[in-house]
């Protein structure tokens, strides 16, 4: 004979989306940081979570650019296009640093300001063109 455990609405715990939503909903009430013990997850069928995923992707790109800069021992490209020296241009690094600084600000400093996107479209248009794998390489636009 076979024993099966079953309870109604088990998708709340047995699917990744269900578990993710349950954790975020429960931990929001108790002010627990879910990301400290559970990998970042997003339900891309939910418009707010899809937008959060895109913002997280852009912020991660900024952090990765700065990490690669430190791995290169602080080298900066000599020309604006970044083609010499296998390093990123200074203006690209400055944008990534500005975005990360805004994210690291104290909450009390930002309370009186109007909410704004973590990274502006203008900033993203500059950063999205640079390879994280090969510093100094500008990515080709696919048509």
C-alpha cells in the first residue's frame, strides 16, 4: 500500500512561485529580510515582480562593472570608447558608481525626496552596451 500526503492549496509551498510569494508575504509582515536566507526569486507573470526583476538586473550590472574594475586593479580606459587597455571608460564607471551610491544611501536621507527609479533610462543606455565578461569591449547591437 502507498501513503500519500496531500493537503489543499499545496502549490503555495510546493511550487517555486508559491513558496516565493508565501515567503515574501509572511516576511513582509514580520520585517524579515527574505533575501538573507532565500535566493532572489521573481514571479515574472506578476507585473510588479517583473519590473523588480528588471531593476535588480540593472543594479546587478552596475555592481558587476565595479567589481570588474577592482579586479583590473583600478585601470581605466584611455579613450572614450574603452577599446584600449582592456578597461572601462571613466564615464561608464562613474555612472555605475553613482547608481550604487544612491542604493547605499541611508533611508533617513532619502525620506523627504520623491521616489525615483534606481537607475535612469539615460544611465542604462550607457551601461547596457558594455561587456561584463570582457572589460573594455563594447557589445554589438543585434538587429
